[in-house]
């Protein structure tokens, strides 16, 4: 099991329990900025690395330290969650 100082790959993310805080380096494969019914801005991202791809969300109020766009390599810290559409 990775330590908190070890970056987590996409394949490892799929194995982590909801609520775990993880970090890793990923390529933004695609993104879609949108607003919720309440008018809050969120961004759906598809992140990838050499082990696969996974959906993620940047929720309104999340601290973002740089611009994000498709094709960009990012370092991300977040909590593993599950969301049902």
C-alpha cells in the first residue's frame, strides 16, 4: 500500500476506499466546465497516467493553484469519492 508520500496511480486509485486522501501526477485528458443548478461552477476532468484513466471533479470552492487545460500535466491532491449521476 502506498504511503502518504508516494504518488498514487490511476489503477491504485480504483482500489482505494472512499474518504482516502491521495495525491498523484496526471495528464488532463479532457475537461468540461459547467454550472450546477445552484449556479456553482464545477469542472469534470478525465485524468490519465500510464495505468489508465479516471473521472474526477473540481468542486466549487476548491483551491486551484494554476490554470488547467487538456493535455496539461498536473499534480493533484484530493479525496477518493463516489458520485452517482
